């Protein structure tokens, strides 16, 4: 791996055979259908000869989402090795990757993306943060470069423009997965327990839109100040509302105190409590309440149970990494990039985008499809429970929801 001489926060390399609970919330035709890495030759007949295809990964190598960025990168490396059969090439073109650390700062990400585009980069990927993704997507359309966001879950990316795609799930799929744990939502009472912040209010609005307006549930909320130290009163408020389901969306260091309060006040023992399963580091935070909570899950190692997932797990571990929550986002991004070059073009992002539209493929999570009309990534989701406590806590799969069971509503392409 050789480091770029132009920036202390970037790393440029040719890729050979190398390989928070906030995750709870936050594809008209089939143009190609093949296994990743086995698509046919490029329709452009190899225009541009065998010149390298430059890919810019703009992601959080540092900052508050650095752990997620690391998971994405490790998955990407494994995915590129898998999709190119260890050659680091697509349709004879070397995939040359330059990494840029946006540190979760939208302004920094935009500046880095502009620099990459100015140097001729046709593909940008990697975005960890939703706020960053909403700044990069318009830039991609303005400059006609292919943009594939990663863990960024904001629903607003779907249908935003013809050049913007995503390699992870979106918030709607999270909430539909939570709703599956309630069964028939009509007439049921759902209480959202979250913080009185932009994050929390967005969660309340999303649950009201999906489970309330969309599924007929009565949605209420309990909002705690982000600075609250004693969370017992809020747990008591939740219990007093006698909900059929409690949807918890919580971020920050007070999470262990929250789960202790919910357990002590009998909330987790008296009704169904649902939250998002975040990364491995979060498992011990639930304490004794963990085994009583139901989890919606974007992913956890072993959930996919298919050959592609095995390739991802093996690739990451052999490279010294640890598979985790957002490993599939990176792996899938690499699959998408290779397919875009092989079935689309090595030089024309418009052709790349067209090649991705409607593509069905097997990813680490299972059967995926890129919806042509708005570029939503239709994908399976999971539910799970935790077994064990502390360092021994680990998820156990309860159900796999096929992509059709958690399909977001289609949107008109905005631009």
C-alpha cells in the first residue's frame, strides 16, 4: 500500500487480492442479473484501453463514526477481492482506490470529493454519515460521477438523483423490521422512547409515518433531555402509557443507565421493547435487560448464512479485521463498483448508473436488488435477541425478513 504524497488524511492504493444504538432508525427493467464479479464484458468495448478506474472512498476514518468507517473499509477490501476474483481488476481495468477521511464533517467531505473529481475520479463511495451523504449526492449529480453511499441511512438519499446509490439499508427498512415484531399494527399503541433532540424527533416522525400513517398504529412518544442523568422518571412514563410496543432510539453514554431503568421499572418485562442492534461493542451495554429486548438488525456476523457472507467473513478475518455491523455496506459497494464497470463502462458514469439500475445479486445479507426507479437497495433484514451478558453477550437470529417484506415506498427520481 502506498500513501499519497498530497494529503496526510488520504491513502491511495492499487487493490490486489487483499483483502450507539443510533442504527435503530436514524428497484423499470432488469438491466443485468449475474453474480458479482462475473458480469460480462464492458459494453463500451474497452474504451479507454486498460486504464485504471479511480475510485474515491470518502468515509469516517476518524471522528464519532470512525468505528463504522473501519467496518465499511474492511468490508470493501474483502468485497473487491471477491468481486474481482483476487485480481483487483474489472473488465481488465485496475480498480485504483484513494481513501479520504472526512471525519464526519460535510464541508471536509465536499472539499475532498471536489479534489478527487478534479483529478478525474469517476466513482465516489464510502459515506458513513447521513449529513455528509446529503451534501455529496448533489455534487455527484452536478459533476456526473457515480456516487454510492455506505452506512448513511437517511431515507432522503433514495430517489435523490440519477447518479446516487446506496450500499446499505435506509431508515424505513429499520422501522418496518421493528413493526414486524408487533404483528398487525392496526389499533396497537406504540411509544417511542428517545431523546429530545434532532435525532430523537426524527425517530418519532419516522415511526409515526411508517407504523402510524402507514400501518394504523397509534404512536406516542416520551422524550428525555439529552443531558438527563436520572432516567427512571422516563421509564415510568413509558410504563404508564401501557404500550403494545416500545421503540427505543437512544444515542450516547447514558444508554446503560437507560436500560437499567427500563429493567428496574418492569418495562422490558411487561411489554415488547424493540431497538436497533448496533455493533459488537454495544452488546454489553444492555446489561440484564438485553435478553428481554427484541432487536431489529441491519446485520450481524452469521445473519446472512450464505456463500457470499462466508467469503466476506473469511476475507475480513484473514486480513486481520473483525466483521461487524457495517461490513456488508463496504462489501456490497465493491460488488456494485465492479458490476458498474464490467456491465456498464470504465469511463462513463451515466452508463455505470444504468448498469446498476435493476441489478439483482447475492450479497452478504442475501438477495439484493437495486430498484431502477429510485435506486433504493432492496435487501433482507433481521430480528434477533441477545444471549449472555457483558462480554459474553451475542446475538441469536430470530428471523430473516426477505427484501419484499421491508420494501420502502418508491419515489420519483428528483434529478
